[in-house]
């Protein structure tokens, strides 16, 4: 990477950061299939926002509406920096797009692919050479300028696609599952590079993905989508720790399911004791809790027992060493499902050990919510 970039300087004059406003945009296809419910969303200037959700949830449809590749239903509006661009075609919106399958020209070299958008815009050749060189350095493709896509690895081809998108200095960068086609190790490396690059560019970006780890690593905020709707928007850490919807809790991380009888206003049966159930969850028959919030203790005297913490008992069915942690699968009296508990990597619990178990009631989450349709 060149010295200017290392010193924090921008590689070229970046387009001003753009505020994206999506206002009551829906999309209904022929036959009445509604791919996107009426949706409103604001992306702040320079922010990286991830649209996160399973296949078919509407995230790519929303991205394509922002891009101008498809029109929203009547009444929906898209604005860039307060200016309505709803009827403006994609080539006049100044957006850059990066797709899952690269879409590179196989007969062109790396520098030819990156400079293509500049050439069709009539940028003078000396300026194209300068900008292509800067972007090649930015995405660490120096020395590969004369190679064609077939001579590159998957990660290198994705870097070329990203470089081509940012070379034209778009107001908005849109990424549609850009890392899906890569193997796991390469995806992890390129994910970190992409996160760094987007911060260096200070460009407003919308990133579509179904991979929660990718979204958490790259985005400033997440918009979690389900069945054509945005369920919740916020920082990844906030959504993980305080999900406002059961779908967010289950999709963004792993959860255990705890059964309880709400008719008697009872607590939660856990290994021979009854945990308190927060008043806000009294109507829930099923509660959720994350594996890292299932506490265990080996030995005969659990900590804080004298302070009123209820500790039940469980039997270890399986122990899995996962490098940075130990994962235990526990059989717990009073619960039909096996519970998973994440413990520090030096946890000594072994298969068939009896352990003490407790859960802080503040960590319990609801497993159901009234359904909301379009």
C-alpha cells in the first residue's frame, strides 16, 4: 500500500458522503407476490449498513430498489442527500455495485477491467491510468495489472470487482453477497480487508449478506430482515445483547430454548430448582438464552450460593474443544431439550460429570411475538 494511504490520505478525491433515505418502498411482482413490504430506512453519510437475513427475506430486492435496477411500487421514494432519485435510472445515480460472481470481462486485464467504467464515462487516458494505479494499490493488486481474470484467485478477482466499483468514485457503494463464492479461510481474510477499505474510503455503503459474522465484522449498523420486512435496526452488539424480536435473537447468534408453564405464573425449572422468570416474560411458554449465559460450576459449593442464587444440577453429555472455548451439551432435569453452554477453554468438565447450573434471569429472552404482516 502506498505511503499516502498509510498516512491516512485519500487515494483520490472521494465523492462526498451521501445520505440514503428509503421511504415506504415496497415491491410487488406480477402475480401479486410481495417481495418487499413497505419499508423505510435511513443510511447516514459514510455509514456501512448491512442488510442481514435468510434467503428470500427481501434484502436483495431492497438493494436493487436503492440501486435503481427495479422500481418500487407506487408511492415509494428513494432520496440521496434529500434529492429524489426514485425515477432516475441506475446509470444516473452514481452508484457502484459489487456482485457475488464478480462479472469481470474475461478478455480484459486487471487494469482494463478496473478502468472500464472510467473509459465509458469519457475520462481522459492519463487520468484513467493515474486513478487505476491508485485503486490497484488500494486493494493490494500491485504486480497483477496485466493478468486476466482466469489467472487470478477468487479473492483477487473479488478485489478487482471492488476496485472497478470504487474507481468511478460513486456516491453510494452497494455490495450484494460479495464474499459468498469464496472458501471459508479466504472469506475471513477478505472480510477484514473489506471492512478496512470501506472505512478508508469514507463512502456510504449498503452490504447484503446472510452471514451474521460477516455483517458484524463489516457494518456499522445492521438491518435484520424477515419475510420482506425490516425487523430491527441497530449496532450489531446492541442487537445481539438486546434483541427486540425473537427472530433477531435466533438469527444473530445461537440460542437455547427453555420450556416453562405460564399458567401457574411459575419460574423456569432447571435441574431441580426453579429460576425466577421476569414479569415481562410471564406469558411466554418458551424462553431463549444464549450458550454463554448458561453458567456452570464444578464441585460442591457454587459461587454466590449464600446470596440466593439458585443452582440446579445437570449432566454433561458431550464436551467439544473449539479452540477459544469449550462447548458443553447438558442434560437438565425439567427441560426436554439439551442445553448448550459455552465455557472458557480451560474448563475441566468431562462427559458424564455432574455440574451445577444457573442462568441470570436478566439474560432470558422471549421466543414468540405477535406476527406482523405487510
